[in-house]
C-alpha cells in the first residue's frame, strides 16, 4: 500500500468495527481493486446485508472460497501491520 494512502486512512477517525481500509472522507473502499472476496460479496448476500441498500441482498448465504487471513474487528488496527 502506498505510504501516502496508508497515512491518510490511518489518521481518519473511526467508529468501532469500521474496516480500517474504508476511506471515510471519500466514502469508498481504500483498497477497492485489491479487496478480499468477502468485501466483494458484501451487500449482495442475505447474511452480508448493507444498511444503505438492503434490497440488493438477494443472494443466499455467502460461502467463502478464499483462505481467510484473519478477522476484521474492533481489535484489528493499523498497528497490527
């Protein structure tokens, strides 16, 4: 990740549980082109509903096919990298 982008994302205030890669100033994913599979599926499956557009969640439950590298949580911070 380019240093400038990382610093921009790292210095943004966050709500607990917000993905550290979410760019709150631009209201978009900061790693959109490289986002993991679960992020690509978010909003389109009944168990990954987005509060902004819940009507898009028409697919059945999501099953991960990529090997998970960890879990996003309120404990997953920039200092973890």
